[in-house]
C-alpha cells in the first residue's frame, strides 16, 4: 500500500475572518492546497486524511457554499455555547 505525507502550512493572516458570538473565527478553503498535495503524491486511488496539530483548530468537510459559515456553522456554535 502506498502512502504520502505533506505538511500544508496555513498563514492565518490570509484567512477569511468572521465574528460570531463575540469570537473571531478564521476560515478558508483548503481544496487547492490539498488537491495539489494529492497530485504530488502520484497516488490515483485512496483516501485523504487531513488533520491539524493545533488543539483549537477545527477542520470541517463541506461544499464551499457561501452561507455555510454565516448560517449553518453560526447556528451550530450558538447551540454549543
């Protein structure tokens, strides 16, 4: 079984910023960076594992839909807090 590992460093200052529940939430679309890593791997079939090494980071897999953060994620955060 083939495997490939690639560290993708994200510059948080270049991410989108949204205020919700008195918190500053930074978010961005990582699709291009992950797709580039998959192409570099030369692996044609398999799965991608994305993880963060930071304890306060959340990775959400979803369509890049305009209202996602402002509506759906915002509602979820209000229920949690």
